[in-house]
């Protein structure tokens, strides 16, 4: 079976949802303050991802990676991901979700499925992602029930947690 052909379509087509663990990980690996690479988009009904929405500036928002002026991921370059070793959980598991099912938003042919060691790594990353989502849900519940706050307040709480 084929493997990911590193065409970059997934890095250039969508916003990338991120979790608090992703933010801490990228910030500590790159030395960048979270405000440099974190953005938000307004929550919307019927989305596929299950990252919780957070009350930011009085509105329900989703945390995503910033996009460049040409509307591709902030960390994308034609040579590849600039933070590959530290990329978010969504990037590690894309285009699969639980039980190695295809994401609905998959932009590449659904003919490829990792095998052997690569598949095991995907399965492990998907498990880590599910675990992080549970902890993110808990965090969001506490943040939202406290009335939320600004993005910089949120990033400061995430950085310290
Ligand atoms: S996951 Fe699919 S869209 Fe993304 S780089 Fe691999 S083949 Fe391309
Ligand atoms: S962080 Fe890297 S792998 Fe993830 S969308 Fe951006 S460029 Fe692609």
C-alpha cells in the first residue's frame, strides 16, 4: 500500500486545530511565545474536529495555528514542515482518526494506509491525541465556567499549566 506522499495538501488547505499540549510543546521546542503562532477562529456547527471551543473575548472560539499571508500554515515551507519533529497532534495523526478511519476532510486519495512500524506510530499518536482531548475538554470546562478571558490571558494560563 502507498504511504503519505508528502504533497502538503493538508498543510495548505485547512486551519490546524491545536491543543494546550501542542502549544506548550511547540513553544518550548522553538522558543517562540505562543502568541506568535496561535490564532483563533469562531466556533461553527457541524465541524469534524472535537477540540472544545473556548470563551475568548466573549465569543466561542477554536484554537488553531496561524496562517501565512498566502493562507497556508505558518510553519509550512515547500521543503516541508519547519517544526516536523514538534508538529501538533492533528498533523501527526492526519488523515486518520480513531480506529484509523479517514477524516472526512481528507484531501488526498483514500487509497493509502500506513503499515508496520509506521501504522503503529499512527495508532500510538491517535491514542495520545484522544487522551490530550480529554484533558483539553476538562481545561475548557473550567476556563469557560470561569467566564473565559482574552487570548493573551488564555495563552498565559496554558503556558503555566
Ligand atoms: S496526509 Fe495526504 S494530503 Fe497530507 S501530505 Fe500526506 S498525502 Fe498529502
Ligand atoms: S505544523 Fe507542519 S505538518 Fe502541521 S500543518 Fe503546519 S506545516 Fe503542516
